[in-house]
C-alpha cells in the first residue's frame, strides 16, 4: 500500500483506514479491496527483485490459501491479488459477481519461479466454513488463522498477522479497474511503498479492532 501510485488511484488508495463503515452490511453482494499486513511489518513472504515478487515457502502458503478462499466460502470469489514481502493486497467478491473487464495482465501478478504444488500441505477445505453468509471479517479471520497455523508448522513459530486489516468498498467499475491496476503495479512500486521498512515509517497504526 503506497501513496506513490500515479493517476487517480493515488488519492483514493494511498491512505486507507481500517475502520469499518458503521451500519454497513458486509454480507451483502459486493467487491472489497483488502490489505492484510504481517505483525510489525516483518518481511516474511519473499523479496521483490527487479520489480517482481519472488515468493518463499511462507509466501506460497499465503498465495495458496488466498486462492482457496472460494472453496472454504462457496459464496465468494477472489479477483486480482498480490503477495508482497510483508502484506497481501486482494479483491474479494461476496455474493453476485461484480462484472468488470480485466485490463491488467494476470501474468504480471505473483510471478515467482517454479510452480506451486497446490496439493502440498493440503488442508481440509471445509475447515473454518460457516453455515451463514460470511462477513468480510469472517473471511479475513479464517484466512489469517489457516495461514498462521501452516506457516508456524513450517518452522516460523513466531509468525503473526497484524491484528486489524484494511478494506475499501469497490462501488463501481471505474474504481475496480483502478484497484486492479494498483495491485498489479505493487511490486514495481515496492521501493517507494510505505509498507517497505526501508522507506521509513509513514504507516499509521489502525485505530480500531477487527470485526
């Protein structure tokens, strides 16, 4: 997440807040731009090399579990996403499909050497499922729980996500296109990213607990 995105996305996504909209029904059909960070912005998922994100084992776990969210919650879909060294950006579609043209080359996202064995370390995809329509918070909490457990089992026993997460409700196609472009360009912007510990602390701690 960065305030250095050029064009209309800069003002819209450069300073996201974690506070949920009071009274908003997060189970209703819609598209949500979500960012989840590691605790203390620790870079644990790999590294950016020449504008491309190269995932390590922990990063592969995060990617695999993000892709599997629709299996865990059949009423949702995932769209564009990218795993960065210390956070993940992604779009979650709850309920009806939000129709918008794909103007970003999916091959530009999550390029990492070697295919991921989708069956390696497979877990029960029904785990964490719930019998009612999930809220965005339900989905994020399940994702955090499963990835945390798998990464700790792999040997990173102190791994933890930041307590909260950031979200932006995508209300129209124009915003959807800008969000997709922003996510796809994130690795190329890493040297300027406020989540990059080498850049300096321009990050603001969340002001409220996760729902």
